[in-house]
């Protein structure tokens, strides 16, 4: 009897027609049966948002031969919830891959990212999950140079556990000409957005603010994701959803005496 | 010369006219100068979403004597970013308090919660921050029984560091009759939502799905937030934004050899 192929759930936050997800579907197809559920509009920066006050829809769309694909009117996290509990309620996916995001989700970007929040939601359901992001925002970016590495990482994920983690945050430096140096396992670097707002007036003379900002690295270490990326390596950060700061538990003990 | 009063930023995810934020403003006013920036519509479940593709507005509103208050058309995280970088660019707040949320943000709810994401955004900016949540969803809920404790926790936060953490996730059991047993410092419990969707058809006979679900505790420990709450204590979890799963770093080392 033929061995059953792995079932791989594919999602993203840029929508079904972003080049990144098309490449990811093409690579994932080599490793198993594919179900795709992606947002019907761009959802960058949606973080772990869920839709509570409105109904959700799933519309079947054609993306590639033999691939079941659906657009959803919700957030990336909604896509994963619907995939798991409506479309795939009879069979748990063996892996969830999200992306390939157009732009970095290294460092603190993990908490703003729809791509990584979708993968984290799947990991909360016990599904090993990977968020892939390419450090280039353009829809014209070249993806070919990194597809072999993505394929190997998917192969690894289908045959190895991530220890106690269920989620890998994978970022890929944009080096189509030089080529990739390899893969580094790292921790999340300590960095933040120094926000600035474009302040202007609308045609009715009312003030408005539009988010901009620059990314500031505040980390002297060399074992973190931004360092690996700068050196030309793919960064892989095993991640989790327990936000407890264990080191601070004893520091605030006195609060129990209030 | 009179000592300068602390500056406290107040926000939430339920909007300016939720009872929870009114109580929080009233308590915070006893401890310092208050600036309030809250969403102009309910933003529950918005997680760490930010608004990238649209302009943001700030509208001054009246909420209490001597309090500067603004409604914003963005997410809770947008509110904090605008407060910090537009309204308060000349003076860093000494503390940010978010809430009082109508409903629990204990355990895994922290990652879906607009209330906690707002507080986390302030903590990323180096501002000590606290998210307060009451375990009752009703706008009719009684808040009086817990206001003294909230006041003491704010007082503590203004005079003590949280160790290396900058963020406290504070949940309050709904015990207006029995009264609170006290405060417990705990870790985030391991729990998750077992999602279910209401499946139905709209007036045009098209299928839709609406998120529902039940909360499932998967944690045998007794040092976690849900246990403290069940016993009648306020739970305080020092939290963080480094999502690295340090324990899994060595488990996935082999990936570097791909």
C-alpha cells in the first residue's frame, strides 16, 4: 500500500495573488497534499487579530493543479482557524507553512506580522508550523535563489520535531546574486521600531497621521537573527507563545503583599 | 518646589465609552496626570495589529475634569504609537495602563487581546505597562470591589521596577460578593481555545462561519494564572516580547547542516 502523503496547510498575509505564496505552493507541492487558505485582501501588520463581530466566508479559487485553495475575508489567524476547524476537521495537517512574506519578519516584527501570527495559530493547535519571509518588499523580487533551501527546511520539518517548540520563524536575506551562505539557528534579536508619523492635512484641512518609522537594533550579541541575516545566512528562530518573563517573577514578588 | 506628578497614559480596546476605562481613569487620576488615547470603536481581538495602509486621526473628547482624552480611528497599538510619538513626544509617560478590559486576558488570551497588545507596545517603548482585565464580559459588571487593588498595583508600578520585564498582565476574578483573596504572581498557564464555528446561511443562501469556541486548560500546574484566578486571587504575570523558545535552540541544530 502506498504511504499517505503528508498534508500541508499553506497560508500568508499578502493574499492569494502575491508571488510569495505562489512560490511556496510550488515548493510545498513537492512534499505533500496541499490545502491553501489565504486572505482575500492584504493583511500585513494584522498581528494576531481575529474576527469576532462579523461572519467569515470561504471562496474556492483555482491556483494550481491538484491544489485545494480558498480565499477568506478574515485575518491570517482567521484563515488558519477556518482551515483547521471547517475544511480540515477530519484530518490534522502535518505541517503549516505561511508566506513567503514580502519583507522581513525577523526580530520584533514577529509580533506585528500576519504571516507569523498565522503560523503561530497553527502551532497553538499542535501543528508544526513555519513562517517564511524574504527580506525584499517588492512583488518583483527574485525568489528562485532560495527555493531549494525552503524545500529542505520543509523536508526537515516533516521528519524532525522542533524540540518543545512548534514554530520556526525563518527569514531569508535578499542575496540572489551572491547566493546564500547557509542556515543559522538563532534567538530573536532585541530591536524595535522607532516610530515616526507623517503628519499632514487632508483635502478638508483636517490633520491626519500616517505610520512610518525606522528599525533600530539594540542588541550587541552575535547569536541573533539580524546578525545571521546580515552575514548572508537564513535565520531560523524556534518560537513560542508563552510570554511569561520567568526572570522577572521573583523581582515583583512584593506585589503579593499589597 | 512641588514634585512633578507622574504622567500616566491610559488606553483600552473597548473604546472610550466602556465602563472599564472610566473606572481606570478615575483610579489613575489619583496617582498622576492623565492622558487617554482610546479607539473610537470596539477593538477586541485585534491583537498586535497596526494600521499601515490608512491615515489615522485623533479627536479630542471630554471624559473627566483635567484629563486630556483623544479618540483614535486605529487599533489599540496605533493608539499607543500615536500617544507616544505625536501627543507625548516631549515627555515620556511614567506608566501606561490599559483596560479595565471587559473579560479575561489570562493565559493564551494575551496574544489575541487588544488591551494587552496596547500595553505591550508601550513596554516596547520602554514604558512600564500594565494591562488590567476583569473576568466579566458585561458592561453592567460591578467594578467597585477591585478598584482599591488596582490603585495599589498602580502605586507599586510607579515606585518599583518589574525586574527585566516592563509588562504586567493583571487579571481580576469576578468576586464582588466574596471579595478578593489577594494577589498572586504567576506564570502564563498553558491553555488554548478549542475553536468551533457557527455554520449557517445568509439571507442570500450563501454559507458563512462565525467564530465561537471553548477555552481548554491543558496545564496541571498550580503556579499559573488560571489557578490563581480560580482560587479568588488577582493574577499578575510579568510578560515579555522575546518569543524565542530557548529550550528548542539545540533541538533544531541539525537544520544548519541542510
